[in-house]
């Protein structure tokens, strides 16, 4: 999948992401709740399941501090509460836009 043309943090707690297929606005709350990291989604290692660690109480949980590129295939979102292990591949980010975002200028 091709990378987005742009990712812009808006004044309201959203991102606008422009893809070849169109632009979407998605809330920071949805992005954080859908964080793909093992701490947030859980994981299975050697047939043992590790459950996600609930952290909804942390101040700054839904405030974005930085968007960092990860190679040519993803971005890492850094949150004010210190969480930064979620790597959002272009496929994951596009799926989140389609499922949780609002299309702008269709």
C-alpha cells in the first residue's frame, strides 16, 4: 500500500490523512483506542495469551505529542502520557480511517 500524501494534526483532537483514495478525518481517541501494540491489544506468545493492560486513567492518554515515520511503511504515534509503542502501518491506518474516520471532500 502506498503511504498517505499527508498527515495533519488539527486544532480539534483529530488527524486529517490524505490518501490517493481520498481524505479522512479521524479522532485521536479512536486512534489511541485502536493502538496496534501488544500492550493495548494483547498478544499470544508460545501459546500463552497476554491480555491488554487497561490504562484509560492516564492523563494525556488522548493527546498526541509527535508523529514519527517508521521506515517507509508506517508511523509511530507518541502520546503525552508517554505511550509510543504503537506502530501504525499504512494498511492499519487506512483501515482505521475507513472504519472510524469521516471522509472529507469525497
